[in-house]
């Protein structure tokens, strides 16, 4: 243990001695300062709820657990009125009535026909309760893009009439949770003076601090610059965490990390330095593994300071605490561990820092390219209309390469999912989705990648053990 701690201390000192890391730590502090200059001003309650309830015609089946929404084409007009501020939130009256849009369900030309048709709200609630139907594509207007959603299920009048007030209340409650991230909501149907097919509900929102679906005005540089669009809070946080930090920032940090740590192993293998080290009571494989683990301290230092700093600043400024974002610290360190294992092998084989850096950068690009190609092929194969266009030989070759290589791109996709699940509402995730490909499993992704790291380090230790000093 003393030997390990001594080598770890030496690697830590070597990482801190690299001038570049101080530049990166300075940039990290600058990014944290710019993030601290952000301000998030919630839209007034009446305007905010007006925007939120317009999304209620997107109904996720299976009581909100379905992946694709049933798109009801504005069949129901939802209106939020009499918004009042309370000690811990808001109260409002939510009213609904049929909009007269005949597209709200398959085969309906006269919605809300009392003799045989369920009204639009009850139709939506039954579809919310049922399993998801077939996928279909709908186009709205000449210029609007087609939307893919779940096929609405047929609803009989008997099914609609069996719904209780509790069913309707729970549906409205879940719509606030799904579309606005408001989990602490109480809903009570109002029947006095309201006749079907119109409905009214008294809604109590108990807490709205840091609600991800609340429309927000974002300002930068302590109010000097205002972003004109009123995006939901979660969407703004997602852009910062996913596109800026996990996207551009992580890529830059990984590449610079490869450059800095590319000198660690070759410097250790220099004639004088190695002779001094091997005189100590420690085996060569243990020495190399300890040096490898010590090199990971570089990425750990940067991720802890950058990710931890951004997380704390965003949470304090927005009121939205996202613990998922902190998982970037071990995930980015693990991603770097994949590249550093390859760099370690090249360094042992060549004793050249330049070779280790260039080949590792090339290997990282190759992993990214394979991941993109595999993802694109899977996307084609998931679409029945394009499946026949995928060449089987090409697909088998890409699948085989992907099978034996570390899942560099899959780790990135899983990280994106972590951030999206914490910051975006299901409807926003659906709107931003560009593929039908299922996310990979954490177990397979990390298992294969761990195996690759073990093989690279095993080969490096074997070569280090058998070569002359």
C-alpha cells in the first residue's frame, strides 16, 4: 500500500507539474464564473400555466409509462384560469372542452357525439390507461413536420362511462407531472355548474421551485444579455449540461488528457528513471498498473473541479438540483481509462510519447467512427421501410468490430440519457429524439469496456515484464 501511495503521489505531482492542467483548471474556473452569471427568471404564473396546459393533448399511454405519446391533435381545449399564489405554490381552475377538431381519434368524424361517441377528455383518459397501440405518423399542415406517435386505441362509450372522478383527477395530476415536472399536485373535479362534455378541476400545486417544465427567461452575464426565447428551465439546463459540458467540454478534456498523460509512461521507462524504480521491492506489472492508476488522477482532478463546480453553481442559481449530472465524474474518468489503457500499451511497446499520443487520438476517433456507423445502421434496421437497404455483409462486419471493441460511443449515449432523464420532460425527450434505436445496457457497455482495459493492461504488463530495462 505504501508503494502504491508513493507512486500515486508521484503521478499526482507529475500531473500538477504539467502547465496545461493549470490552464485547464483556470478555464474550468472561468466556465463556472460564466455559469454563475446566468439568471433564471420564471415566467408569470398565468402565462406559464397557459403554455403548460397546451401540451396536455399529448397523452403517454400506460399511465404515462409509454415511450411514444398518443397525439390527439388539440382535440381538447385546456384552459388555466384564476391562478392564485399560495404560501408554498399555486392554485388554479383547469377547464376543458372539446375543440371540435375531428382528428382526435381514428375513425371519428363527429367527436363528442352524445349518442355513440365518448367525449374527447374521456377518450384521452382511456387511451392514457391502455397499453400503447401501433406506431403511426401524422402530418399537420403543409409546412409542419410529420410527427410519429402511438396509434389511438378505439374507445367505446361503455369504457368511457366507467371512468370515475378519481380516474379523471389522476389523469390531470399525471399530465402536470409528465409535461411540467410537477410531482406534488392535488386535483379535484368540480361538478357544480359544469356539464359534460366540459369539465372543470381545482388544482393545487404545492411546490414549483426548480420545476423543469416551467417556462423561464434566461439571462447571461448578470442580466446584460437576455435569451429571447422562453424555454422551460429543464431545457436550458439540458443544453448547458449535455451540449456544452458533456459534449464540447468532455471531448476537449479527453483529448488534452491523452496529450498530457502520453508522457507519463515513456518518462518512467527512461533508462535512469526505470533503473531507480526497479531497484525497489515491487514487481514490474504492479509498477505499471500503479502508474496507470496514478495517471487517472489527471482526469479525476479536472472532472471533479469542472463538473462539481458547474453542478453546484447551476443548482444554486436555478434551484434545480440534478444529482445525475455528478455521475459524469466517474463516467468521464472511465471513458478516459479506456483511452489511457491503449496509450499505456503503445507507450510500453514504443517508449515514444509522440507515438502514444498520436495513435491514441487516432484510436479514439476510430472508436467514435465505429460507434456512429453502428448507430446509423441500427437506425436503418429499426425502420422497416429502410431495412432492406442495409448490406448484410457490411452490417455483420460492423457488428463484429463493435462486439470486440470498448463501447466508447455507447457510454456517451448512456450519459446523454442520464442528463435527459433528469432535466427534460418526457414530451421534450420525445421531441428531441432522432432515432428508434434502443439505448444499450449499462452492464454490457461497461463489461466489454472493462474487459478491453484488462486486455490492454495485461499485454502492457507482459511486454514490460519480458523486455530488457
